C-alpha cells in the first residue's frame, strides 16, 4: 500500500473512531452490555469458524518456525473460545465505570464540586500473537465508553478477524456504531508507525501488548501517551520460613503453567537458611518437569543438571521453560536482587513468617506483589476485572492489570448559584 493510500485508510479509521467515541461516551450501560452479551453469543455460535481460522494461523506460524511459547499464545481451541465468550459476559456484568461520582464537596462560597469519571476517548491497541486480545481489548474499551482501533500481529490475523466479526455483530445488534471497535485492515508494518506518529488528532492513548521489541518501539515512537510494560521479569522468593511443599508447588506453577505469559516466573530466589532443605526439592521438581535451571554456584551444588547462570540471566525474561535460580541472604537480599534486576512487574514471597511477608510486600516496588501465591495470578480476570487490556508497570494513572477503571479519566463538574470570583 502506498504512503498516501495508507494515510487515507488510517485517517478514515481515526475519524470514524472519534465519531463513535462521542456516541459511546453517552451510551447507557444497558446498550453496552447488550452488545457484549450478543458478542459472546456470536463467539459461541461461530466457534468452529474461529478455530478453523486459528488452525490456518497456527499452520503458518509453524512454517515460520515460531517458538513453542509463541505457538501457545496463538493457539485457540474450544476451551479458550469458551473462556473468551465467558470473559465478554463477565465484563458485561461489571459495574459501568462511566459517570461515577468519584468525589464531591462544597466550597464555603456555595459551589458544589464533583469529580466524575469519563472515557479516555479513542484507544489504539497494538498487539502480537494472542488473538484473544481482540476480544478482551474490544470488550473493555466498549464497556468503558472508549472507541478502539485494534492492530493485531500478522501471526494471528485470521483468528483476530474472526473474533472481531463477533464484536461487530454485538455492536450492530445493540444499535451502537460498528466503528466503535475497528481493526486495521492491513498487515503493512507502516500501519503501526502511522498509528504511533500520524494519528495524534484521533488516538488519545496507545496500549501495546506483545514482545519486548514491539513495546520498546511503541514507547519510543508514540506521540500520544502509552500504557504498557517493557517486560515481565518476575520472581518467586522462597523464604527461610517457607513450607517446602508449598514452595515447590508455587514455583512449578509460577514457571510452567504457561511459560509464555508476562506473569511467568523467570527467577527463583532461595534464602540461604533453606539451602539444605528446600533447594533440592524445588530444583529437582523443575528439572524433572523439563525446565532448564540456570543457577549460581550454590544452586548448582543441589543437582548436576543445573547449568551455570551468567549475569545476563538475572535480567532475562525467557518466556520459555527456563528459570534462573540464586541464593540470597534472607528477605533483605531478595528485595535487593529484585530492585536491581527486576522489571517492576510481579513478585511473590513464599513464607509462613508474617513479618517477612509484610516487609516483602511493602518494600518490593513492583506493580503486583503476592504472598504464598503463584505469579501466574498476575491477570485481570483473576483479579475479578473480567479481563485486562494488559499489565502496566508505569507509576502513573494505571498500574498492574489494566481493566475498566484504568480506561477512564475524570472531569470536574462545578454547580453554582450565580457565584462570581471577587477581584
């Protein structure tokens, strides 16, 4: 597509999105919920077609040599389609985040001031591989009164298009603008650049979801605000007061339940106090499950199958069946390691010591911190948000799972009785 042709297409999408956002901002919750429920019904009805489209994407991805983790992100089956439909219904069941009075007070001069929630406007979502993001992002933007412009990866193009059709059917049945959720109709890589740099008149926020390269590019090139995280270098710390069986189960789940998600643990830290009791059971369980372990000298003593870790391993988000392992000096050592090497995403402590747990939860400056639970719970659905548009490691506006409440802003409504400000 020529530059002029691409610009014309993208500008048209932008204008339609702005017009749709004006309608959605004042659409009632009943209409938005009806659209979501109809989209869920359409997803169930069209499940065979969605899975067939995904089969085509999977075949092409295998031919390209995509990794096992990337293939797992891409794959849809009957269970995942049903989970996607259920997610749409869960978002519909959540309270409407638009129009809420967040605070109210009266000034001495009689002015009544309210801070009320309003949509952000038009949200651009750039994502790779995971086709379910099409449903999650579309649903959350719709419910929060925002128009969405979706640009999925080429790997999931057929799957995402099939899912998008369900969302459009829902909008149509509820009498809402079909342009409220649009997909960029080209896989031309220049389309992403145009979204980032050429649509400042239309797009209010960009949300990237994908690998480190994509997110780094978006954060570097975007001319509008970005909500996102660069990587998920997540940690599990096994404290000196940890139950060994609990530690083993949590570490195995945190690493291996799904290795390709941003909440997967990439490093396990052990208190030196459990060197003789916990390291071998946990490391052996990982190795026996097919996970490569890269450890420091202390960890390597536990099992000859452990490979030497390098300095780079402490920084690495593997997104694969590989984990780094290190001995530290108690909770203080764990906090220091995470502060130096972590990405401020998700960290967990396993301990029966309440004081150690509270210190970890208080002093670790990550978006999500857990006690005696797997890092794989770093998910908006598991937090009761219905779905998420991503995990944010930013320290302003949205942090952690980005759900409905993170997709609205606010304005001040001031009511008077004729007050004028004295000179």
